[in-house]
C-alpha cells in the first residue's frame, strides 16, 4: 500500500514535515511518499487565490509524474485549500483526499461542531467555499485567522504557539466548538503541543487525510470515473501543457 | 489496536459477517471484535423506529460491557440507522463511528453524489434524518428501498442480488449518482458482486466505519468530552437500568 | 375527546404538573390523562442521550399500555427531547405530538424568531437535532442552557426563576428573539411568572402540544400510516420486548 | 372565546363555507365569526400577485373593523396565500394565523412529507415563498396546480373532484408524499370526499388555522409586539387610508 | 431606452432624489422618468407591513398608468422592501427590478459578504424575507437598524450621517462585512459621503437597480411571462380596482 | 469607460464572438476589448477541471498584462466556469464579473427558476459548485449537458441548434424552468435563434456580464479590497511565475 502526499508549495522542510505526520498516521504496512514541486514550479506558500492556481497546477503535474513512475494506491493533497483536488481526481481512479476535506469529515465524527484555526484571514473565504462544497456549514462553529503567515509557522517559536492556542481556547469558549481543526498543513507539528493544553480533540489535516485515504483504499473505494471525474477529453490536458 | 464492532441485532450469522467485513478493511495490526446482544436483549432486526429504540439500548449496553472488560481503541456501530451512537459517545472518549455516518463521509470523497440503496422503504425517513444530521443532503442523489427485509438479505439468492443491482443501476442512470452506498450492514456480502457489475464505487458501511474509526484512532482523534458527549450525570444512566 | 400526556420520567410530581398544564390548555370537552413509567421502568430525568433511550422506551411502552385499555384520541410526549415520538407514531393512527415540536411550531407563528431556554447545556445538541428535523433553524435565534438540572426545577425557588428570567432577557436583548420557548416540561410552572416579567410571548411546550394535538384531532388529521409510520413488521416489536 | 375568520375575497358563499369549516374544527365554547370585504372592497378571487395586494388590503381593513367593534381572541386569514398576515399582526396582540401557515405546520406533524394540491399553477411561486418563509421546504414533497380556477371550486361537480383526487394520488405515488395539503380555502368542502378515497391524512387549511389559533389563544400565546409586529408608526397606517 | 423609477411613497423630494441617483447611474442614451403616487394614493413612507401594502398598490397602479401612456423599457421599484415587485411583473414583459434585489445582487459580486444598514429595526424582518427570496442568506453578514425614520433621512444633518457611518464601521469590523448595502432609497444621497469614509464598496440600491434594469434591457432579457408572471386572469385585476 | 472581456481559451474566433456579444450589450460610450491567451498559453477549450486550472492561470496573466498597459474600468471573465475570478479580483479594485455569475444573477431577476443548458455533462459538477458559491441553488431548476463539445459549437450547424433547443424545451416543460441560461460563452451566437423559438427569456452570459460590469462601474461599485481580495502578499504572486 503506497500513499503519495503532495505538498504543493516548494518548501522541502514543509514537505518533510508532511511526510512525518502522514507516516505517524498510516500504521504498519503503508509506504508514504511525500513530494513537492521543484523551485519555480509551484508557489512558495499558498496564501492567496493566485497562489492557489499555481498550487493546483503543481498538484496536477505531480500526480501526472507519479503516474509516469507507476502510480500510488491513494493520494493526499497536503494544503488546506485542497488545490487541484478535482483535477487530480480526473487523472486517477484511486482515492484523492484533501487535508481540509478529511479534517472536516473526521472532526464532524469527533464532536458536534468544530472550529478552524488558520493562518491569514484572507484565506477564510476559501475555507468557507470548502465548507459549502463538502457540506459542513452547520458543523463549523467558526473560522479564525491568526494572521501568522504560512512560512513563519515552520520557524514558529513559543509566541506563535501561544497565539494559536489562544484562538483555539476562544473558539471553544465563545463559539461553542468542541473540536479544533488546524487550518494549514504547516500546523501539523503543533498538534501535540495543542492537545496537551486543550480538553477537546485537535485534528491535523495531514494525519486525517492519510487515514481517510487509507480507509478508502483498503475498503476498495476509489474515485468515481463516471462523468465529472472521467479522464479529461483527448485534447492534451491543458493544465499540464509546458507553457 | 482493538476495534469493537457492535451489531445491535441478535443474529449471530449477521455478526460474523460484520466481523469478516471489518477485518478485511482493517489491515495489519488491528484486532477486530464483533459483538451482538444475547437473544431477547435486542431486536431481531432493525426495521422500525420501535426496533431502533431496542437497538440503541443494546448498543449502549454492549459498550458498557466492553468497558467493563477493558475497553477498545474505537467502536463501530454496525447498523445503518446508527442507533445509540450519541449514547455510546457519552460512555467513552475514543472514536465511536456509525456505518451510515462513515459510508456517507467516504462516499462524499469518492464522487459528487451518492445514492443509498436500502432494505424497506419505511426506513427512508431515518436515512433522511441522518443525512440531515451529518449534512449530506446535497451529496445524496436518492434513497431507494428495495423492500427486501433485513433478515432475508442473509439468505439472499440471485433474485435479491438482481433486485439490488437493478436499483443501483437506476440510481446511476436516472438520479445521476456516481457512487453507491449500501444501506444495511447485511448488504456487506453483496459488495464484491455489485462492484463487478457496476462502473461506480460501491461503499459498504462496515468497511467504511472500520476504516474511519482506525483513521481517527491512529490520528489521535477521540470523541469530544466537552458538554454534549461528557459522561452522563451521576444519577445511574437510565438506559442501562435493569428494568 | 381524550388526550393522554406521557411524561417519560418516573417523577409523579412532574407528571401531575404536566397534567395541570395540559388541562388548562385543553378547554372544555376534553379529558386529559397523564401517565409516567413505574419506578425503574424509565429514567429519573432526561438529561443525556442514554437517558433518552430509556425515555423513548418508556414512551413506546406507555402508548402500548394505553392502547390495551382502549386508546386515546391523541397523545402528547411531555419531554423536550421528544423521545420515542417516531416509535409512538408507528403504534397508532391518531396524532402524536412532542412538546418541543409543538412549542417550535406555535412559537414560529407568534413571532419572527424564538429562543429556547433549557436546563443543561449538554442537551443543546439534541435541541439542535430537533430544530433541524422540524425545520426551524432560521426561526431559532438561540438555544441557551441555564445549567439547572431537570429535577431541581420542581423545587425551584426564587433563585432558579431569576436565573431563567435572566437568560430570557438576554435572548431578547442580545439574540434578537421576540418569543421565548421553555425547553423542559418541568418549566411549565414558571410560565406565568415569566410572562409577568417579559414583554414577549412565552411558550410552554405542554400547553402547546395539548393545543396542537387537539387541533389535529378535531380537524380529523391523524398520523400518516403510509410507509414510515405504518405498524412495525410482524416480528414482535423489539422495543416492547421484556428483556 | 371568539375567533374571527377573514375571507379576503368578496364571495359570500365562499365566506359561509369558511365559517362552516371553522366551526366544525373549533369544538365547544368557541364563537366563530366569518367576514369578507364588501363588493368592490376586495378581489373576486385571489389568483395573482395583483389580487394578493387587494386581498392583503382587505384583511388589514377587516381586522381594523373588528377591532373597532371590540376585537376577537384570535384571527384566521382564510386564503392560502396568507395575504396581509404580517400587516394584521401589527394591528393586534392576539394570534393571527394564516391557513397556508397552519396547514403546513399540522401537516408536518402528521407525517414526513406533504404535497400541496392547489388551483392555478401560477400561484405555485407564492406557495414556494411561503414554504421558505415558514421553513417547510424539506417537508414539502411537491406543489401541484390543478388549473381549476378558485371560483369554479364552489360549483365543482364530480369532474373537479376527480381531477383533484388524481393529483393527490399522483403526489402520494410519485412524489412520496404521505400527507395532502389542500391549497385553497375553497377546497375545504372537498376534504371529506378526498379522505374517503385516500389512505393518507388530508389537511384543510381553514380547519387547521382554526385549531392553531385556538391552541395559541388557550395557551396564552399571542403575537409578539416587539419590533417587527409592534403597532405601526404614528403616521396614519397607509394601508388603511381612503384612497 | 427609457427606464421608469417608481418611488411608492408620496414624497416629491424623495422622488427627485431617486431620479438624480438613477440618472447618474444610467450613462448616456437613457431617459430616466421618476414617478410617485399623488398625495393620499400611497404611504408617506414605508416603515411597516401595513405601509407596504399601500406601497405595493401604488407600484401596481403607477406601472398601469405608465403602460397607458406608452410604457417603458424597464422599471425600477425604488423602495428597499421591493413592494409590488411581483405584481408589477405580471403587468409587463420588460424587466422590473427592485432596489433591494439589485443591491444584493451587485453587492454579492463586489465582495464575499455584505451588511445592510437600514432605517427602523422593525423592517429587518422584511429584509430577511427578501434575503431568503433572493437567496442571499449566506452572503449577508448582518442587517442593522439605525432607528432613523425614513423621512428624517431627507433632512438628515451631520448627526444622521455619523450614526449611519458608525453602523457601517461596526458591520465591517465586527460582522466581517466587506461590502455595505444601504437599506433605504432615501440613503442614496449619503453614498458619496460614506464612500469617502469607508474602505469597502458602498451599494446604493437606486443606482444598482438602474444598472441592472439597463443591463437586462440591453441584453434582451425581459420578465418571463410563463405561468407565475403571466398577465393576471381576465377578471379585472383586483389591485387596480377603484375601491 | 473601457471593459476588457477575457476569453481564457486560445481560440481567436471564439474571442471575436465574445467581443461582438459584449459590444452589443454595452450600449453607447463603452469601449470593449476582448483578449485571449496566445497559443500554448491557455487551454484550447475548458471542458475539465484540468482545463480550468490552465484557464484560471490565463485569466490572471491577462489581467496582469492589461494592468501593465493602463488597466480597464471593469473585467469580464468569458468562460462559464468563471475560472480565475477570485484571483483576478485580488489584482484589481474595479469590478471583475464572471459570465456564469452574471447570467445567474440576471436570470434570477427575470423569472422564478432558470435552467442551465451547457456543453458536456462532465462540467455539471462545476456548475453546481458555482450555484452553491453564488447561492442560486433554489433558483436553478436543472442543469443539463447537451454533450456537444465547446469547440464544435463554433461550427455548429442546424443539428446542434436543434439539440440545444430540445434541451431548452424540455427544461421548460419538465423541470418548470421559466428562464433559460446558456452555459457556455460559445453559445452566445445561438441566443437570437433560441429566443425566436422559445417563449421564455434566454440569458447569454457574455451579454449579462458586460451589463453587470457596466452597472457596477457606473454605480461606483468596485471589488472590495478588504482581506480576501486584497493584493496578494508581497512574495511574487505564484500564479504569474514563469515556470
């Protein structure tokens, strides 16, 4: 069983952290491969709708590359905006799971209502689009931006942890959340620390998506190839053109 | 890692089938225990709201019994009405996953819209309540009753298979479903046959719930114990009284 | 015209209060009978999902008992979680009305948005499930828990009244509610006091359900026996088994 | 206890039928008064948005007239578009109940999903606006127009009955409705005939609204006078001006 | 290209302000005509549901009068409750656009979520009905009443401007609105002042509706005359009767 | 007043048709510029999620290029999937309007419920995501795919017209639509023909978006630059990188 986790930004350190979180969640008998775009082939970080286009393109290309070298049993898209998820599904018939998607699904099982604590407030619109797409609008008590940029999470010291923790506590106390969802792949490393300080479940998307992808692969549930996610028309898939 | 699957009806054959489906979906390193109520301690089958009360009571009691003998890392409620799910969550802090719930979550990842093919039409109301509770109303293209009673599924011959298959095909063709959800734990054994005949993913709830429970347990995501699912008030939990 | 009000907890004082509230709301020409489970045959109070299972079972049994002695023209389920409502509907063809259900219906006619003031916050999840089931999510401005346990309401002195009143005032002022719904049958006795202090309608579920049940019975509107609420399959209805 | 039923069209025969249906539903101890606008003071029938404006104006004026002669304990607006309902609520502090509103509320208690069988298809838009306003969109399985004009219902012979019946049967069979709502006050006289032929509850709005109004009046639940339904500003209420 | 803007209240100064705002938004090649009811033929202001009936009647009559003198290429209903909009649509086959409707549509294009700042809080119910009718419930972050009566807006000095501005700022800061919608035709004159003080788009309904009406007329999109908005039945349209 | 219409596919003939439709809808005093990506810089057609990524990237780049040469007063994205709309909004403070978005907004004003007739059924998922994002789920009666590929529309003879017409007629008759929305920029040229054959309004997205963009620009309503659509972080916007 091989799961490929795709980090659509170009940070190698970020990719290593994704690999570690996925491996911890996978259990025995699963090979985790984590990939990211080469420098200049994807965004440095995904913090805007423009970044997201670049991220989506990187995801589609990396799936294509993985297919060229044999393919995997499932794919995880390790960016909380789930960029390129639909495009990736057109390219394979195995499960493709986004970390926002998976985090929301498991958080909805863990309690009544979750809160998403994310990086910049400007990404809240995208989070709300995903909540609508996946139908978790009632299950979501709140989405809060900490205003900590994605790339600062990596080098986040005690201040960033305190800031994220304060938002989590506020969501539990004031918004009535009984589960916390971390709204960025770069927050995976904070999970343990936050759990120690909070009395509600904390969901990291990378671990969640790895588990969901594995659950689907083992239960024989792939991506439906009927209509929407069928292979693209025979014209050369444009997202993969060289330009 | 130990997962206890609870079949709330009293059929031992049914329970064995649940165990087999759960084991196949669990992968290495997981112990699956399947339990059911003793004769007279639960319903023969769950086909009415009255049955569901008895099923919910059986689920709460079986969780309590499992706790008394050490407890498990996660629980699966193996009946498509998810009876007693909320009550079970009050009793433990590990994941408790219903098979309707899990099937809907994974089906929503596998495609755009799923159809539920179930047993008696009289249970469609309950299925719709669950679709609302878990927020999958847009993701669900249709719910169809085959009018095959639960206990006849076990001894289902070619006729029953043909009937279920016909409903699946109709849902794909007429309702626009691109994923099929089997709406009864007793249909698990049909999954392989149906997959061979259909060109869309087929989701069996027992396999789905096992995978989701495992994903949660490995990702460190338990049941939130804040407010709603906290341990019941210290008065003796009434559902467990002897009467 | 005979209406049977079912209090699913074992408190006789509670049952007497339900009878009084129902009688006051029924008007001339109506016989009100109020019943509750014998000690050990139901929960002391309904404050958890586990309690609710026991309450549902008590409701189904008490309907069955009433049928054995001739039946009634309508039934009221006098517990704000509406436990066993669907099961009771399977057993009869006359109206069966829950107090949460009826309170929400009449509150929606009385104003634009109501607030529910209830006992323990842990029951808010159940209230939200009912708001979704009955489709009053937009009509409900807020649900607040006072944290006063059900059985303390009976012996509630001035402190409890002041606490409930403060929550009502807050809901009107801060949540924009223009109608108050009392979220527990045990609050019926507070209705007069609260009305004297508030300038918005106050809805007690027992009175509301009695009126709705009577309206239906007189207008010739029973419970639909098509499919969902048809009599359960001929296997012995499991909820009523001795075990 | 006095309930005034307002028929906003100018047909005296129609008004008499409303009175009869209301009286039958009210039970002992209730005085029913039925009023309608004088010729030229209201529409002949309510079959368009233009008619509805005239109907709304007639309702407001008739409430004003009733207040001038002492007022009533509750009002029923006996036209399925519920014209002038909000305006009437501004004028009184007792319950004001529309027949569409009440029919939907009681139908939702009687079963899982109702179908509305109405007169002209051009009124379906208004029915859908009311379903949204009262939040019964999921509870409504279908709205069908029979294309029988309102005033022809009065003199409806066997043909009209057969047509309405055919639509009811279709709604039960094809739309999955388990309750029928008659979408015009003029259909009240068909209720008995339809019930004899159908195996699901049939809800007539006039009977339903009478029962709901009575339930509210007896339970002490009036119209909230906070903000929206407070008495209009002291400028002369424009709807009542002579022009 | 001729657009008739209908102010349903009897204020001539208000009507002149509507004309000015519409003209500024129309661009070259468009004739703007602004009309209002004669004194006594409509409400002084629209601040209640009773006023709204009178306003709806005035709108239907003014459309009828305009048709008698040749008709227009599009109509704008210049009152934020969009009174008589559906009735006007029955009378013509060209576009009829309400200012609440148009403001909501353009605000939804301008940003993620808008807030409506209106006059009296008692009109918020009507605004919410329109948000539901036009499906902008998620796009609307908040509706706030300033409690400034409609007719005081005309003579509004610095105090009123400061009050409206304070509510706009609060909506942006506390409700997360990124667009402001002015909830009264009488606020059109404040638009420039508010824009100078706020860093988000400010939408005046009169300008918005003029632009939408023009866009429809030029794109050849009229009012659908199929069923709902077809000409009323041949009985004399009741809203236009003399009484 | 200058409006730039962006066709994200590389077809020059397609771009010319977009320009013609936009010019006809704009009226006097407006300069229309239509642009498309150079060969290899965008997709040949947009018929898959992979195509859409390439289209989004082309849109963002073409806005950037237009800004470099002075910018426009408004932008129209002339592809029914509205690709790159959010990204374009981050780059400017003037209106950016998608043709799906605008067509839905104007269709909602033209009637009660519209049907979308589009090209390949595989794009229906995207259309449904947009209906949810723009909140037109109730206003949309149906979405139908004709299975005519985008590029065949250009050279569409009588057969294609007949096929599209048949779907329009079916939507009006069977789905209850009273307005038709053409679901592809390439269908603009069919508008006149379809209008001649149908008795309901037909909405072409290019004309609609041009009108909406102009309405916003003339009413002084730009894109909100608060948070979500603020200029992207100072890291080089990744979607525009050379790679």
